[in-house]
C-alpha cells in the first residue's frame, strides 16, 4: 500500500513545535491595514496555537497520527 500524502496546503500553513503543539499564523494582516490599530497589527503578527477542537483535523492533514 502506498504512503499517505500530507495535505499540501496544510504543510504550508502549520508548523509543529518541539512539544507537539501546532502553530498557525493569524488572519487579517494582509491588506486594509490603515484602519487597524498599531497594537492590533502587532498582535496579529504573532503566531497562535491550534485549538483542541481543530487539532484532530490538522493532525490528520499533516499525517501526525492521533
């Protein structure tokens, strides 16, 4: 049986930390930035951790196991 392929879009969007958590980038920092506060834009630049509710779907796409 062939190997399972990793979801190509997921491998570009997520990174696994050393402790096994999955990092993601925050949305809404692409364009129309003039009306957003500097503090908000700075916070959007930081990475976030995937929530437990989404973890099983992301792990399946990245083929990380259960």
